C-alpha cells in the first residue's frame, strides 16, 4: 500500500528546497492578473485557484467554486489547502499526491526557460454539494516563476469531467502546451525515479517468489531492512502490492 505520509513528506521536502527572496517577489504582477482570472472563471464557467509556493497557500479562489462544485468559500478562506484536499476521494488523493510528486521531480530537472511549457492534467473524484462523488478534470500550470526559476504561482482550472461513468481511479498526464506532446506518469517515473541497486536486487528476488525471510538470509540483512526496502519500492513505483511493482518496474525497464 502506498504510504501517503511518506509521499507527502517527500513532496514537502522538494517544495522546501526552493529558496525564495521575499523582496524579489512582486505581487503587483499577480494583483494585475486577478481581474483576468475572474473574467476567465465567468467566461469558461470553470473553477479557478492560484497556489503560492512561497506562502504555501491559495491566494486566489474564484467566486463560482461553490456553485460549480459545492465548495464552502468560507472554509476555503479559513482552512485553505487542507479543505481542498478533504474534498478529494481518499483513494484518489493518495495516487494524486504520488503523481504530483513525480511531476514536481520532473519540474525540478527542467531549465527555467521550459517550466511554463507544461500543464499537469488529472481526472479524479471530489465530493459535491450533495455529498456525492463526481469526477472532475483539473489542469495546473505555472503562472509565475521567481527570478531564480523557482515555482512561485501555479494556476488551477477545474471542470466537471464528461466521463462520469468512469468513476474509479485517477488519470494524470503532463502536456506540453506548445507542442501538444503528452507525457504519461509512467514515462515521467522512468525519467525521474530510479530504484537503488539494493532495491533492484530485492525486487528481483521478489519476482522469483522469495519471501522476505529468504531474501534476508540471501543478503545477510535483517527482515526489517528487507521490508523497509520493499515499502520504498512500492512508494517509488506508486504500486499497491508486489505484483503491481514487478509489472510496473518491468514496463519501465528497471528490472
């Protein structure tokens, strides 16, 4: 099972690696965009929000989030990101965070000149005003970078998905808005995630059908260490069990 706490911790660690100089962040740039964002929300009839990676909070939430998705605007104002997250289906949220972590790692490798070239698109389930889960499509892209190329402001555009019959699971992809090229999460994992030599070795033993105790004896390490490596393998690959991990790693060419 994917460990949400581990994913969240790693996600926050990457975000915290960004070093901002507060005096260089010109918020008048954002303030000048607010009328345009309100107009976009009205014309597109979409829910919009802007996340500030420096403040680590949403600094803009469109007026129509309540009508479209049943969000409580007062709770958004008071609780912020945690409120948004609480509306997402728990199972979808874990996988969504895993995919967001993969995309964040990919962004950290991009040169500053290319960081505005992509949008991260996901379909997942949220609670609506009737406390029923509905499928939505969310598109996220960089709105502003700071002078050092750090992710500063990110725009989110959310719409009700036309695929309501497909309510289970999530779909995520990274789209180059200039070329139309689509990068699926599996492709990004292949680029951004690599198993260590020991993890690859252990996954190979698991593929052969060995139990943790047998792997422990073969490698002269403790069962606890083997199980820790196995959990890390599942987390890195976004797999729910060993069978998924073996299949996933094989398709990525990692084993």
